[in-house]
């Protein structure tokens, strides 16, 4: 074990040269009266700095302080050169206690943190918020767009199904002897006969609407397929590069001579387009449904927590009460768990006829985690109460 360093120090109080252990107190001895002065200073210098910090804050904001408190703090600072004694320490601690009570909730720690730890803290919050936004914005936009396109495809399919049935009923099929391909009484130059009471203009209009619905369905299916990286096979992929073939496939023939034959061609194209569109809708529903149920609620809950911490930080900085807390990380974890739980539910009913989607609930849960857990505890108490009531009813019935 190494021996402590001793040096020869002159102590004016008794005029003797003493060897003291100066390892702790530097060049100043910690034996004799002067040693006690130094020991008191080492032990209570932080209290002096905190008291001075509180005193300065009170002067800045215009809070009146008892002159005796101010005098004791200044006397303690002056005694750093002349030496501390028990009275100095007692007066300092008493003044520090009164200052802390007078300026509460502002503390010396919050004043230190406001000037020293505020920038790193706010940078951390902003970094977390930006990272969450980088993830949330693309997935939210993709989910919104794919949902809108999927709804449009479903409407196109419903409209096209109705038109296909109605037109086919009106003009029949070209293979059933209504003036089509296998009917020897008609050729490509002859207009197919119309059923009694049916206008050709009406049928052509509906056939044109049917063809337009097929084109819209194909366009939207291609757009939707890009969001799932073209995982659904395109039945018209080999024709996309040929404008003439694409026009022949998706446009009505000119001149429109045989309505039954044109209807059969449109129905064949529609069946492929419908299969393509329905396949993309199903794949998108699985992929983005999983993201919207399991992933986005957690991110929105974390974003809500970040918004809460930033708001709290702004308020604490304005009132000089900010103190770094180790509870921030657990709060993020709790918010993530709550967001995952919220994602398992459908829309939440707020009032009769009004509901909030799960993503909005997830954000609110992240912002107010305590409210969510109060809600869960209320549910648990309700279940426990119902269970106790059922047990009591069974016991009464048994007697």
C-alpha cells in the first residue's frame, strides 16, 4: 500500500511547522483549525454554489429575499479566503434551505440542468421525432394511397360486373346464334340484330362504359401493384410495349358492327383485368394491413410520447424547472407496448355515431400513457367486480 504524501506546511495559528496529510486537501492542511476549515469547504462548497445560483435566479426574476439570507450566502463566499467555521456552515445551510423553499419548484438542480443539459436533451428528442417521422410518413402515405386505390378497384369491379351481366343479357353471346361468329346468317359486315324495345345507342353507351371501366381497373391495378413491388403477375405484360395491341385489347373495335362479338371480347379482357385487380387488392390488404395493425400504431404511440416530452420540456424550460429524467426511456417502452395493444382493436367509439381510428388512439395513448393505464386498471376492476357478483349469485342459488 502506498504511503500518503506529507509536506511541510506552516500554520499561522500556533506558529509551529506540522507535517500533515495534504493528499485530500491539496496544498492546504486538514489538521488543526485550518484543516477543519478546508474540510468544511470541501463538504459544503456545492451547497454554496447552489445557494448562489438560487440567489442569482431570485434577483433575475424579481423575487424578494430576506437580507439575512443574502448576507449569510455572501459571508460564506467571503469565508472561502479567510476560513470557514461552524457558524458559517450553519448559516449557509439555513439560508440554502430557506431559498429552496422560497423558490420551489425551481431548484438548484433545475437551474444547472437548464443551462447545461437543455441542448443535448432537446437534440435527443428531435432526433427521435425525425427518425419516427422518416418511418411514419412513407408508410402512412402508402397506406392511405393503397387504401384509396383498393376502394376504387372494388368499385370498378362492382360496376363492371353489373355492366357485363346487363350487356350480355341484352345482346347475347356471339356463339349463341345472335349474329355472332358461329351464325351463318351474319358476317362481319352485318350489324347484329337488336332485341325488341332496346335502343342500339343505349347498348353502345353501356358497352363503352364497360370498356372504360376495364381500362380504369387495369390502370389502378398496375398502380397498386407497384406498392407491393409488382409481386402480382400482369396478364397484359407481353402487350404493354405494343400500342397497337394495347388499343385492340382495351378499346372497342372501329367500326362497331357486331355488338355480341364486341361484348364477348370485352368480357374476356375484363376477366383477366378483374383477376389482376383483385389479386393486387388482396396482396395489398395483407401487406399494408399488417403494417397498419402491428407497426404503425407502435410508431404513432412513440411519436405521441415524443410530442409529450417536447411539450413538457418547453414548459419546464420556460419555468426553469427542467431536470433530466431517467424515466424517459421507460415511457417510450410503455408507449410502444400500449401502441401494439391498440393496434389489435378496430375503431374506438367515442360517442354515439363518432369513432376514432386506431392510429389516432395510438398517438393519444403515447401522449398520455397514464390515462391509458388508468383505463386498463378500470377494465380490470370491472371484470373483477363482475366475477365477484357472479360468484355471489351462484352461491345464493346453491342455497
